C-alpha cells in the first residue's frame, strides 16, 4: 500500500533520527498495512525523534566531546562510540510478588517493566523525555563552600533498601531502552558500572557477577544482594552538592542510569551506570562524580568515572569523626595523574584480556555462569549456574506482554526479543 506524501515525510524524519525504530515500524506496517497503524507508527516515531533531538541539543555535545577526548588520554584501546543519554527507572511502582519468591534476576513481570520504564498505553516509551530523564544539577559551589565545615547526619535507625525491585531495575531494562536507539546485535558485551574495575583488577570484592550470552552479546552484571543506606556519607554528600537537604529522603523516587557504547579493543561494550555513578550534571551538561573520602582508591574512582561517562570529580574531605571540612575538584585527566602511567596501561590491558578470556570461556553456551576468581595466570574463571539464575525474562513474560505473541513456548531468538520490546 503506497504512502501519501505527508506520511513519507514522517518516515524520512524517523529514518534520519531513529533508524532501528524506523526499520521495526516499517516491518510492522508491511505486515498489517492499515492507515490507522501507519499513522500511529509515524506519530510515535516522530515523537521519539523529537525527544532524541532534544537530548542531543541540550546535553550530549559538550559531554560527548569532552569525555571522548579524556577517554583517549587513558588508553588508545578505549574510545567513545556513542552516548545514548539517560533513562529513568521509577522506584515507586508496585511489585507483583515478593523478592523471596523470585527465582532469579531475570524473574520480572511485564507490568513491573512498564511501570518502571514509564511505558504508557502500549506507546513506545522505553526511553524518557529529557525533563524526566536527567540527573540533578550541580549546586553553586560558592554557596556550598560557605557552609563548611559541617557534620554528616548520624542515625541509629536504618533508612534504605536492598538493591532489588522496585528500587533498582532488572538487567533487561537498560537493554530495552538501548534497543530503541542502537542495533543490539552489534554489541559484544553489556556490563554494569562496577564491572570495569573488577575486570581490570581481578578482584571480586565479595561481589557476585553473573555472566550470560544472549545471541552475540555477553552480559556481565553484578547480582549481589546488598543494602543501600540512604544516610551513608556519599548519599548525604550527593544531596548537598545537588542543592538538596542532606537528610531529606523523600526526593529519592527515581533511579537515573546513563547508557553509552564504548569501544574497548576490538569489542563494542554497552555500559549502563547508575546508583552512585550518575550523580549530577554541571552547567556544561557534563556528568559529575561525587565521593566523600579523604583517601579514595584512585584506580577504582578512575574506572568508575569512565564507566559512568563522568568528566569531573567532586571529592569531599572528611574526618574520622564524620565532619566534612572541604571539597576538592578534579577533572578526569587530573584523576589519571593520580595513577602512574604504567599502572593505567596495565589496567587497560587487563580489561581487554579479561573480555577476551570470558568470550572464549563462554563460547556458544547460553546458560548463565558466575564469575569466579582469577587464576594465577591472570585469567578469570566461570562457574556454571542453573537456568533459574538467568539474567533474561522467561518466555512467559513475552507472551503476557505482547498481544501478537503465539501461545507456543518455542518463541525464541530475534522474534521473542522483538515482541518484548514492542511492549514498550
């Protein structure tokens, strides 16, 4: 069925700004070429294109250019392929069942994903508009410095939560968002913000990482069950520097993550950094990392900033007795200078070597593994896990989410993934 001229203009704009989405909408329209579907698809796609253009014009240029230059200074093996911007996970959603009854990190319901990602009415809303999906703004430092020194709030009562639904997104959530903006088939690895330091140092630090292959991509995700204390010094420091009350917790209703694609050696790596990784944006749209510590682990801080795309560090000088005495500012290049050049080169080599080893160890196996201790030769080991530890949702979620999904449980691969992303 031929399109009218005004419909072609919608489609041309869609292909220009969101090629992956345009291809899927084009395929859907070809399968059921009704005018209502075509109009709905075109409007949804134009809406998404405008949102992405807004993000590009407001935040991305300064952040991308500054961070890309700083990343090359770390090591020539590292390059910024694409800055995908931010997305918001809403933490005030109702969970369908308690965490204790979930069989693994991939056990998530369609309604939980829709609510967390903000998908409304079946419209393709896997990403959020700029005003909903941006970190806090950095406060005026002169105003903050004028309040120093000050004491951190102490509380004998625990105020916080565990890193699980609904407070933190499941591993599939950032994949759904990224699939709207890039071709997931081109990605070799998908990692979280803390994984770079683990791959570089070979130290698990009592953390559990699950490794699983899906199609050509290998996911390396931290699946440790730990407690997030909202009156921790770092969280209080973050609120202070973003212009909020250090002890006021009612604003923590959303969790913002930054998505970027890095080229590490020969691999394309999708990185989703949240929690303490995306703290605030400065007046140039650059991400700022906050850390309240007198003697930080500079290697860990450096790799954490690379994972989150942060070009600036605000370091709070603290005393043993819980008092903030001063704030120092560092650019990413200045953080580099805190780590000897030979050590930086060794960290970069360790990361590429670990990724190569994991790729060889996983091979074509689709079952999940636990990342084990590094061997004496410097290579990681993988420990087999059962299917209940899968990072991806069960096919039943796909059927409950998509009206077009067949009843057969044999729905796998690309068709299964397309039906899941079509829900958002």
